C-alpha cells in the first residue's frame, strides 16, 4: 500500500481521498493544514483514524509517507513542493 500525505483539507481533497480509498492502493497517513482543528474535522468527516496531523510544513515533510497530494491554492504549490 502506498502511504499518502496531503496538503489541504478542502472539498476536492475529500473527493481525492475517497477515490484513493476505492483503489485499495493508497492509505492516508498524514494531513497538513494551517490549523489542527481543520485537519481533525477533515479526518473525522472521512471516518479515518490514526492519521498524523501537521500544522508545520517542514515537520509534515519529515513524516513517513510515500507520496503527497498538494491540494492547497495553486499559488502555494511551488513553495510547498520546494
């Protein structure tokens, strides 16, 4: 299974995670959000457990996952990926 980290907790991210769940090839392990509350609400809405939350991007990228989905506003993609 490919472990998945995501940046952003909006509606498109929820759709993405639901789609990856259907493949059975991915497992969400890490969520980055600007606030812990938003990240927790996102995880709860998906019915997930044991997902790490980061509010610091540098710490997020030190977590253990195989791939990352960047779902923040487009203007932030480069700086977050860099």
